[in-house]
C-alpha cells in the first residue's frame, strides 16, 4: 500500500502543483539566469531526445557534454561545434577510478546510442567497445566544475543513473538541478534514489520516464 501511495502522491504533486512535466521543465529552466552551466552525462549526439537543448541554445548556456561512444561522440562535436563555452569529454563515468572500461552496446545499429558499462541482463547487448573512464569527482576536477556557477546535471545512461547519483560527492559539488532518466530503474531503486536526494535537500518531481530534483525548494 505504501508503494502505491508514494506513486500517487508524487505524480499528483508534480501535475497539480507545477503542471505537466514538459511544462515543468520549460517553466523551471526558462526562468533561470545566464550563469548556468549544463553537465550532460550520456550526451548522445547533443540534440536527439535532449529536453534541454532548445532552452540551452536560446539562453547561450555553457556546458560539458560527456559521451563514451567514439562514433556518437564525433556526431556530438559536429552538431554543437558552432556554440561557445562548450567542453566535450569522450569517457564513461564510473564509480571507482579506472582508465578504461568495457562498454556494452546493442547489436541493433538503430539502437547504438544505448550503452552501459555492464550488460544488466539485456541479452542483445553484445557489442563491446573499450572506452576511457573517469569518476564524477575526477570529471569535476578536470573541468573545474565547482567554479562554473549554477550547475544543471542531466543524466541519461541507460540504467546506471542511480550508480552515478550515489557516487557524487555532494559536499564537494551540489548541482542546483538534477534531471535524470529513471525508465530502466526498478521501482524500489527509483524510490531509494529519490529518498537519497531528498535527504540531500532536493524536491522531487517525476514523470513517466524522467525525474527532476530541485535543490533548496
């Protein structure tokens, strides 16, 4: 009963107090000032299915785009090459220090953007690619993220979102906004992640596939 109550409560709060999730994203990020720096983990090609692409370009926000797949990374840089104050990192973000990891990818070329550092039970994830790796802490140091102002952290890493969220040193850096995909999480994993973020001072808004955590609500 508590699980059902939690689902109803969170969905109702999101829709009744802030409107549909798409409008929530638009309202939230359209109202932000110019001192925003976007950190995208699992950036794909920088455009496809990116909910912040239009508002980021319109406002001229700087950003760091992290994508481990070499072919997709090339497309990412090509797509965003005309913008200013952007940084690109061709690495996977992992929980513990490692110079390289094996990336498992779907055998279907139409789904090549789907990737993870573990197969996670997907039988068709058979292609492997050795990629560079960094922890989130190492990423912060490499790009001096603590001095980038208001951070919007966007995560889409096909089921490994919770691992990354738990690995962040929130005493060192605390993003103002975290937007992460939860569609590949189990219900219990999603619940625990949101409780963890609430303990860090975030308010949680959720939709069918994505969750938005807002600091200092």
